[in-house]
């Protein structure tokens, strides 16, 4: 009689997990690097990416508490900035809140 097939399946799964962990760590590291190197966008550029008007984007940023799903933004020295990767995630349904530094 042959060995239990579930033991073989379990061994194969463990091998796959061992191969996937380093790859997923590498991908996460690359994602973080790309965000750090990403150029900040202006309100005009964010409007072009999202299809929203510049006026509406400014309105959302002046009162983020009024909007359930506020566009992700950064505010530094009175200027508003965006990152394309965060806008993309926000448009796909990921909820990223606005940040002020």
C-alpha cells in the first residue's frame, strides 16, 4: 500500500510556501522603494488621473471629514500633493486617508 497522499500534498504545499515567501518579500520591498521614488503630483495632475475636477479635489482636501472616502493627499507648507500609486489604489477601492505633515 502506498503512502498517504495528503502527506505528499502537505510537503508540496510547504515547498511552495518556502519558494513564495522570498518572492513576496522582494515584491513588497520593491513596492515601498517605488513609492519613495515616486514624484509628487499637483492638484491638476491628480484631477487628470482621477477624472475629478480640480475644484472638487480641493474641496475634498479642505474638509476631508465631510467626505466618507476622501482622496489620499499630503499637505506640506500649505501645498497639496498626491502620489499616482495611492490615487490608483484609492480609485480601486482601497481606503487611504489624507495625511498632513
